[in-house]
C-alpha cells in the first residue's frame, strides 16, 4: 500500500487519532493538495535535509509528548 492508500485507510478509521506528517520527494502542488485533502497535517519535502532537520526539531519541541 502506498502513501495515499495509508491516508485513505486512516480516514476510514477515525478512532485512530494521529497527526500525519508526510515526507516526500514529490514537488507537484496537485499531489501535495491531495495529501492535505486526505488528512495529513504537514507536508515536508525531503530534498532540503537541513530544513527537514530543523522542522523535525521544531516538531519535537512543539509536541512535548515526543521527547
């Protein structure tokens, strides 16, 4: 099952409460829009490693339960 399939499956199981962060090399705005329509909270491109590292750090700081 691919990423879209996982997101569709999660939508059919609202009892599973997750904040989904999609990491992808996709840069097409239409595909990114679909990711958000399927319920992802964030979309982060993998192409910029430094920026990705900063975002993961920020995510950990904003959700204390991850520490």
